[in-house]
């Protein structure tokens, strides 16, 4: 989980900085370069003095002189014109030349000012080395960081939405992943099958999940997380796969109604146009009909969510950690369950919960029945909503809010008339108006009406009321509020259902 968080932060940092306007990026690079070039001057004294701080005989006027000189020299050299991810050998040579010119100019200037009385002869040479290392090192470090992060080039065309499974963990997999991210961002590689690679390791962030013969169990595990692959891509030449393995893979994929393509077919994926009836991974359609939110409410809601989630995670750890240990021992590791859901703007995020059901397949690959997957511990966790507590992490990250429409799976969103775009106007919630008025006892249509009613009437007072009703619901269990449902159905001109028939329709 920590590794996933580090990768998430890394990706977010890369996308944030590279998503800045070109002028802002150039200013960022220029400021960083000047700071590095300036700090290299006292660092040269420090290294010359055997790392003794007393040897750094530099005052603020010396630093000002170095900063001004560095700004002029680096500006003339054009060091800021290319962003770090795209630095080339020519850029690095330009930096080395600029550092040499800067070291020479500073040597002349300090000699003219006071005959370089306090500057040892080795300092200019050390400054040249340190300045070059700092300027070039930041670019090398950023290139390595950005290389491990998904590109932000396709951010304007929205995040990936169509899971895809790769077969083969060689260079073809690396090429396919990069091509998909650059040329077909609507497709998301969710795993790799390979007969010889180590299961658990990752290639460019995509995990190796098993062997080609284990296709069905891998699909079952991914399906539970909302990532059932829609297509399989062979990154190996067919000649490099045993004929029986390739035939078995194609037979299993055909049985699951999943198309199998070769790497050469990846250009066809780029030109894919989704059907009108399918869920498109995009920001919500025109939501101008939604009420405008007051800035005070939005800021206050997010501030409260952040503080409450942080406190809740710390205080709730006395419940989450023992529950996770119990899940690992009695239901099976890992204790946490992740699933892709849709947040504000229909942007996908990874929802975290405590696992309440056994894996869909056992250690021998046998598919478990629904009764076998259920466990008394899981029912207990769901009854008292303990399995939802890890979602405070999603609230803290900003994927969710404490109160809002519950995040849905893609299959549930496709069943809604507008594919869930209206309810995506706000962050999904840990709890919501639909949850405190019936929750799992309600039909999807009633949940949608209650969620839309909340979106149109959201306020801090209503949020506090929902939080209180959530506590009451946890104690007494879920109960249908027929009045709230009828009010919501009438408000949105949905098909009106008599109050007496609500319970029967919900059960159906």
C-alpha cells in the first residue's frame, strides 16, 4: 500500500509540474537553476574545507553576486528552454558550458572586488564541478522519475477506462504499455501474463499476475476489483509461445468473450470509438442545470473532510488494524480490498475497503460458490460498516468526501439514464442521503433520485444531519424512508411510485 501511495504521489507530482503552462514551467526551471548555481558557491568552500562549516566564508552579498551572475549566464545559455523530462545531450553540454563560463566570471569578479583574498584557488574548480552536477543532476533525476510515471500527455483526453491484459513480459510489454499511454489513453493495462517471469513484480507499473494458463483465475480476481479485461494483447510473437499454450489462451479468452489481439493491432485500439450506449471515460456532460455551489460551502466541506478523515484514520486505527488482522487470519490475505470506482467528473480512482469475502478462486484454481465466499466475519464487518473505515484514506486524498453520492461501478453507471454524469457533479461520499434512507434495500433508480436530491440541496447542515443519521443507521440497521424516496422521485420527475409499493419494488 505504501508503494502504491509513493507511486501515486510521484505520478501526481510529475503530472502537476508538467501540466503547468509553458511560461510557468520555464520560470520554475529558471528559479531552480539559479538556486542550485547559487548554493554551489558556499558548497565549494565547504568541500574545500574538508566539510567544516567554519570554512564557508560567504556572506549574503557574495550570494547575491553569484545569483545575479547565474541568472544572466544561464538566461543567455537558454538552460530553461527545455523541461527536465526532455533534456538532451545538447542541453547537458550547454549546462556544462554555462557552468564553466559562470565559474570563470565569478573568479574574475571576486578578483576585481578584493583580489580574491578569501577565495582558495581550488574553489572555482570545485564550483564548476558542483554547479554542473547540480544542474545536470536535477535533470537526470527528473528523467528517471518521469520515466517511472505515466505520461500526462493524454490528460486532456481523460483517464484510462478500458482494462486490457497483456501476455508476455519482455520488451514488447514495455513498448505496448508506452504506446497505449501515449496513443490510446482510453485503454488501461491492468496486468501481465507470462510463463517465466516472477509473479508480483511489475513492468512500468503494470503487475505480473500469473501464467497464460491461469487466465480464468486472473480474470476472476480482476473482475472483483472492477477491472475485468475487455481485450487481451499478445506482446510476444506467436512463435515464442508454445502452440498448446497459445491455443489454450485463445480458447479460454473466447469462452469469456474477450478478443485477443497482436501487438501490431494496437493502432486499431487507438482509433476506437465507444458506442453511444457505453460509459465514456470523460468529465461529466453539461451540468449547468446543477445549482452553483457557494465557495464558502465547498471550502468548508473540503476542510472538514480533510481534518475529520485525518483524525478518523488515527482514532480508527484501533479498529481498522485488529479488523485487518482478523480478515487476514480468517478470510485470507490480503486484508484490504481495492476496487475501481468513479469519482467527481467520472474520473476513476481506487477505493479501499476491508475484505469481507473470500477470493473468487481457491489456491488450486477452483472457483468458489457464492456461499463459500461469504464469511461470518465479513457479515459482521458489513453490518457495522467497519469495512468502510479504510475509505477515510480516500477522503483524505480527495477522491471522496464524508458525505455525497456513493461511488458506483461502471456497470451500475451504465444502467443510469445519463451514465451517472449528473451525480458526478460532486465528490462521492463515505455515506450519503441514499444510504441513510434505505441503503442496500433500495433499487438503483431510487438511489439515483435520492443522490440527485442531495446534490441539489447540499449544505453543511444537511451534511451534519446525514452524518448523525448514519450513526443511527449503524446502530439500528438499514430502513427504507418512503417519504424521502417519494419526495426525491417527485422532485426529478422520475416515474412516480406509490409509497405503499416502494418496499416491494426495492425488494424486486
